[in-house]
C-alpha cells in the first residue's frame, strides 16, 4: 500500500510539473499576461511580443498542451484565450510571490525607473476625481482589443503604436494621464516620454513639470 501511495504522489506531481515546464519561458509568461487581457490571434500575439509567427505558435502550443490556454479557428485565423479564469489568479500569485521573495524584481524595477524621466504616479481614486472635475484627459494606450473589453470610464483609446498620429489633435494646455495594462507594462512610460518630447507638460505634482501615469493589473 505504501508503494502505491508513493506511485500516486509521483504521478500527480508529474502532472503539476507540466504547469511548471509550460511557464519556464519568459516569453510564454508574456503571452499568458497578454491573454489575461483578452483573446488574441496568433498574428496579434506575435506582433505584441515581437516574435516571429513560428516562435509564437511553438510557445502557444506548449501552453495549450499544459491546458493553460485553448484555441478556436475562426475563418482564416486561430484565436487563443485562457482555458480558465483561474489562470489569472495563478499569474497574479506568481507575480506576488516573485515580488515578495526575489529582491532582484524590485532592484530591476528601481534601476529601470532611474533611467527614465521623473514621473508622478496617481492613485485610481485621485484619477477618478480629476476626470470628474474635468482636470485631466485620460488616454488608454493599450491595444484597442483590450480597451473594448474593459477600460476606465472617461478614457479614450489611443494605442501606443498610434500615438504619433494623434499628438497634433491633443490639447497641450490640458494635463494628460496615460495608463496601460499592468505594473510591468512600459507603454504608459513610452507614451509619457513621447508626449513630453512634443511639448506636453503636466503642472501637477507639487509644482514639478512631469507627467502622471496609472496602471491596470492583469486581473483588472
């Protein structure tokens, strides 16, 4: 009986290990993070992760074999989505565990922020009040697909890839807040830098001329 119990444990742990193997690649974690925001085609995923179609398909196959995602063919395109909402919980747990146990995560984040211009973070409650007061213009720099699924009320959709063509239409005398998909997404920072390069300045933040940013988490 003892040997049978050990055999059962080994078999079960082998199944658990399938999940570990599937997320052992940074790119596969990135793909899961994007799919936390909503379903995507292989073409869109390849573009967002800056991988070739072939590499993207291979990584997606590994995630599908681990039952973390599922796919559906719609006409000429194959669309991928999370297999279960608990994958979002799983991704958030990985992020929290890494932040709590790996000092390198905070060190890397701080080092990155030092290399960028000074930005003022803004809380969600403060942001809502500023929108209601008409003080700021809120832009959502995530892809249109994510904006359609969910967005902060009052935000307008200007994906980072399309920001350049919208700049001339924005009011330079109005404070602008940019937000993206999560705390490790850099799209809002890129948007702020692009706006600052084109003469947009935020007079808020203790008199400092800087741009504010707010972010959304994977489960948001």
